[in-house]
C-alpha cells in the first residue's frame, strides 16, 4: 500500500541520516537497544505474553497489571486487537463494559507472573500455534 511505501522511504532516510551524521555507532546502538528491550526481565515478557504463551483458540493474551497505566496499558493486547482504533487509555474501560467477551479468556495478572510461567513451563507447545 501507499503507507508502506512512505514508511519504507522515511525509515531509509532516517537510517541514512544516522549513518551520515554518526557512522555505524548510532545504528549499532539502536539495534542493540531494541534487542535488549525484550530481554528476560518482567517488562521484557511482553513479547512472550503476546506471541508465545497462547491458549487454545485464542491468538493472543492480555496482562492486567496493577500499574498498567505506566506502560500505556500495553498489556491489554486482546482488547487492542479486537478494537485497534480505541485509544490506549480507554482499553480498561472496554474490558469493564464487555466482561462477557474478556473474562473467560486466558490472561495474566502481572508480567512477573508471565516470567515465572515462562520458566516453569515445560516449553512452548508448538501444537497451540497449529490449533489457533
């Protein structure tokens, strides 16, 4: 689509500018930073929660952490996929007014719970990916 072309052009201009003004150092820094931000710490478990610890017939899960507003409610992942145009600050309200759709789904209460589950589980069952 046209937006993909625009995104591609802007991204390449940005990276070319980084290289022109700073050489390889800023490019290496950004690459390493984006790699480390998904590390094995509670907040890094966001990637695991969204894409690996899946339930049958449920393509993603949510985390309803006590301080989720600090992370811009990024844990409300199922709600976000259901209604992508709802602003981040309205996602908890969406879950509150539609409990029939969200209360029966698999979810976690914190990213620490995701971290513990990830390390105590026997592994990521590949069959779940095939069944979804």
